[in-house]
C-alpha cells in the first residue's frame, strides 16, 4: 500500500501546541487550523502524548549497558598511643589507599568488571572479571508497552480530530434545525391567528382554535429545544477551542471551502489492511498475544548456568568458577505448559479479532454507500421543496396564494434543508472514518 500522506498542518501545529503556550488567533483560513487549536486544548491528547513519552523513556533505559556504574573509594587509618618499635612496627602501620571499580553489564547474560587499588606505598593491584550467564537473559515487554502507548496516542489523536469535525457539522445541522423550527413556529402562529379570525366570523369552532393553540404551543417548545441544543453545541466548541463563543469562526464557510460532497467511488478510502493496522481492538489483541508469547518464553524452565573468571595482571594470577542450578520444573513443566496454552489462546483470539474487524470494515463500506444514496435522495427532496417554494412565491405575488400558504411552503423548504444537512453530516462522518487523511503514522 502506498504511504499515506500525513496531515502535516495539523500535526505540525499540534507539536507546537504540546511543547509550549498557544497564541489564540481567532482568524482562521481553514478548518484544519481550527482543529489544530482544538487539539492543543484536548487533555486526552495531552495525556496520551505524555504516556507515550514515558514509555519511550522506559524503552530507552532497557539496554543493559545503561546500568553501568563506576565506584570510587578512599581508605585511611592510623593507630592511637605510642607506636611500638621493633620488627612488628612496620607491619602494623596504616596509611591511605585509593580504589576504583567499574561494572559494565554488556547484556543481561554477560558483564565485565574491573577494580584497581593504589596503596600508600605506591603499589597498585588490579583485577579484571567476566561473568557469563548464557540462559539468564529475559525478553522485555518494554517494546510492547511502547507500541501500546503509540497506538493509544494515535487512536486518541484520530478520535479527537474526527469528533471535533463531527461536532462542527452538528452545529451546522442544529442551525438548520433552528431555522426550520422558527419557520414552523411562525406558521403555527399564523394558523392560530387565522383560526381566531375565523371563529370571530362564525366560520370556525372553539375546537379548531384549541387545536391551533396546541399546535402553536408544541411548535414553540420544539423551537426552544432546538435553540437550546444549538447553544449547547456552540458553547462546547468555544470551550474546545479556548476562545469566547462570540469569536467562533463561520463554520459553514469553512466546511464549504473543503469542497462538494464526493461520491464513495471518487473518494480515497482506507484499504482493509490499513483499517486493521489502526484498529484499537485488533492492535491491542495482537500486542496481548505478543505479551503472552513473552510470558511463555519466560516460563520455560531452564538451568541457571554461571561462569565467572578473574584475572589479576598485577599478581599474574587467574581463577575460574562454574555453577549450574537446575529448577525442579524441568521435570514437571506445569507452569510452562500453562503459559504455552495461554499464549496459543491469545493468538487465536487475535486472529478472531482480526476477522471481526475485517467484517466491520466491509460493513462500514456498505453503510457508506447506503448513506451516500440516502443523501442523494434527500438532495432530490430538497430540490423539489425549493421548486415548490419558488412556485408558491410566484403565485403569492399574483395574489393567488395567501401569506399562510407561503409560510407553510417556506417551513417545508427549511425542513428539507435541515434533513439535507443531517444526511450530509452522517455521510461525511462515515466517509472521514474511512479516510486515510486522518491516519497518523510515522513516516519512514
């Protein structure tokens, strides 16, 4: 698969956002700039980035040589009272000596050491040692932990971007709903006023007036609910960006600048392999299986073999020692067998998860095509409503239609506009969930 292009403007601004204070600029040229500002205020993204840094630091500290050490020492002494004379006096005198030792574990199973001592009489003693434990090395899970943190960060970043863009579209849909509910309220008010006039003329009953009043009350409640929902989304976006609600950009214009609605055939979609690679469910199952394999390797019983050698250049002496320790589980192997079964089960679960996620991908592609067809039908209905309203305007200009008729046609048109915006949101949300544009990977 070709390397997907990274969302460069977004990630560059995100890096600046995570490393330093953000300058709040309220003039935005594109929706990508707005998304970048939102990411800089997203605590989930910041927490995931910090977790990734910690796991990377833990991984960097894994090499055995990182635990090398140097020790320096000084030793001095003397005696109290009169110094005895005679041959024993020289043997009993004390002085100052200096020592140094170096320990270098080159690997979990091999280490080197060196010591040196400078005595007060100028003599130097030194020792070089090597320790070999060929079966003591243990596989580390630090790499798996780092991959898990990396996946979590990428997933959190992707989710934050998609959710924010979806919320922006929700604001546009909510605005269209408010316009429709306002027109419906105006129509209900006109019908109520008309029913009162007709009743005063004896052309309508009290029941008709009460029905019109009930419809007016419901229309007012619907409008207030829609207006409250719009305000909630509006405030939510302002909080996500960390700017006053009055400084929010014109999201409708920013969305229009991204182009018309593309068809599934003309849009770039994720390949199934890429969808698997970014799936949290599948990646975590794979890492869990890898972790179980390490547990199985660790649980395998093995003898503890240690070979140690010392060499002293100053005294021209050397020594060697070998030790073998046999665990009893070499005979029973119960723990190892259980770990192997667990690893095999985890691998089967990972394979089954991969199959499930692959089916999920196919379902999302089919749903994407269904939503596109639904959007096309809604667009056709909107065009029909637009045509009816245009005709109604012409007839009203000739006095052939009343103000109430024109108000009802306008409400129908705005309802179709709201439905079209809702259908477009559903389709674009599904399209972006399958878009390679919002897959964040390291370029190599």
